[in-house]
C-alpha cells in the first residue's frame, strides 16, 4: 500500500512532505477527508482495517437485502425466520442485520 501511495503521489506531483502537511491540516478533519485518510491508515493498522471491512460487508449485505426485497417483494426465509444452519459468526451477523432492518 505504501508503494502504491508513493507511486500515486509521484504521479500527481505531490511530495511526501506536502502530503504530510495536508494530512495534518484543519481541512483533513472534515468527515470526507477522515474517511479517505482512515482508508490509508487502515493499511498500517489491522484492527482498523478489519473494522472497516466488517462495516463494508454489513453495508453490502444490507444493499443486497434491499434489492432482494424490491425485486421479490419479500425476503427469503433464511433472512426472516428460516431454519438454515449458520455458524456462530453468521448468526451474529444475522442478528445485526435483523436489528438494522427493524
């Protein structure tokens, strides 16, 4: 990731020093900037990376659920009261999804 970032900075003509200045400027404190910077920082922090990936996974699952509901008018049984066998992690994700749907 570091090499990709270095290559990109070189491509757009920004020195590492200028990037670091921008990184610590007041403008970097905006919500949008923080989201972008968090992605860069996640490359160095596995816990942050995992948190971001779990959140992205949940967002994608919710989007898929909305699309299924729009297209079919109902959700599959496994997303409501189905009897499919889920692992412990999948059960936790389903619990979260049900709460979000409520």
